[in-house]
């Protein structure tokens, strides 16, 4: 079993050192604010995962919906 009581990570949003423990409610973020900022950046597509776009298909599975 590893000791995580002294482990910390940098908040992905503000880079503030943040304890990595069950007591850190918003880990890996330091606060709810930083968590929501990150979520907003994904929602507005400022963050994305590289790759080919994926389009949903119709119920028949033969025509992409665009």
C-alpha cells in the first residue's frame, strides 16, 4: 500500500499545488472554480482530443447525420 498522505499534484487550471487525498473534494483541481473553468474550456472546445471527427449515424446506420 502506498503512502499518499504527502502527495500533491498541480491543479490543471491554476497550477497551485493541491493535496492528492480523499479529503480533496475537487481533485485534481484545487477548487470548484478551477474545476468549472476546465469544464467550460472543454464545453466550448478550447480543449479537444486530436483525431478524426466522429459523426452520429441515423437509425438505419447507413447515413451520417450532419
